[in-house]
């Protein structure tokens, strides 16, 4: 990971597609290196456009995007882009190779890495993402969750310091969503990555360090996930529902049962059990 204090600094960034009204207007924010930030908001608020600006896939019409201390522009894009990995919502759109192994290796070939290093990284990240046994499989043989694991492995194999998840869980079932969340949590705990999640998933948001709320092309709020989930007006604007554990704390408080904020499912079970014992 870079030694820069902030992975991103955006100064009055605006963007509009051709002949359209501005999608983003005057965005100013910073994302510290090593942090996990969730970008949230209703459909059409500009989240995915902002993700593409952060990933260097689009260029701002106005303002400045600074990545790990370097201004992102035409001269620096080829230097900066290898530092950033992006995982999209449909893993099928990211497959290139005819096998999982080829797919993970594809980006490494583009970096002209020695064959021994490529083999090492394919095996390393295949094992890390628990897909080592799938390396010889064709992508069509994989489940949705397995495909997304392959997509993540292909990105991590290129060893970026910043990873952007653009609605990466939106097409997955509940089990696969949980598996993807575990992967992101492990990435955070490793201290090797700055993580930006564009998401509607309450559990994913809850585990991040910060939530940046986009509304009408601007930053409406920058706050902790817990504060977000206690702000009913913001939740309604973002079309979000608080996680079950937070709803439970509120309901227990109405019954006169005071419990600390719940962070894990086991704590939810314990709180309900204590309530039963105290009846």
C-alpha cells in the first residue's frame, strides 16, 4: 500500500455525459489510505459514475482527482491505473480466459510478468480466494459466488493498493453475498488495501469505516455507518433499511431493555435469550 496519507482526494469534481445534465457536481471528499468506505445513495445518484472516475475509467469535466498524492490526468493515467482494481456487479463481464487459471493470468500477461511469477500469483490468489480447485474449470461451470471469487482473485493477483467494488454483490444470492463480505473483511484486516464499496447492502455498509451518501449528484452526508442507520430521513432518501441487529436494539429499547450496539449475529441471539430469561 502507498505511503500517502490519503488514497483519494477529490476537489470540486464534476462530470456530465455528453448532452446531459451534470451527474456529479462539485464533489469534494477524501478517502484515507487503508480505510474501507461505502458509497451509498438511491439509483441514479451518480455512484457508479463516481466509481469510474475513481478507477480512472472516466475523466472529470472539472475539478481534480488525486490518487495517492498524484493528480489523475492524461499524463499520469498509465502510472496510476495499475494501482487500482475494480470488481463489477456482473462477473461474467470480466471473464476473458477459457479457464479460471487463464482468466486470473490474463491481467498478469498484460503486465509482462515472468512466467514463474505469474504461476506463483495464480496459485497464491487462487488459494487465498478458495478457488484453487477450480483453476481448470470453464467459467460456465461455476456458480455465481464462485465467479465473483474468480473476478476478485484476478484483480488481487495484480496486487493493486486500491480495490473498488461497484455493486459487486447485487447479482449474488444471500450465501454468495455473505462470502463476498467475508472476503472484503479479510482484505480490510490485512491492512494491504484501500477499499471503496458502491453498495445497497446494509451488512456491507455496516462493516465499513465510513458511509458517504450521494444525493442529486453531490455529497449529502459523510458519517459512520452506525450514524447512517440511525438517521431515518437519510435511510429513506437512500432507499436503505437498517440491519436487523440495529432494528433489534431499537425494539429492545422500547421494551426497556438496554443493550450495547450489536455487531454480530451471536450477540443478537444472546440479547434475545437474555430478554427471555428476564421475563
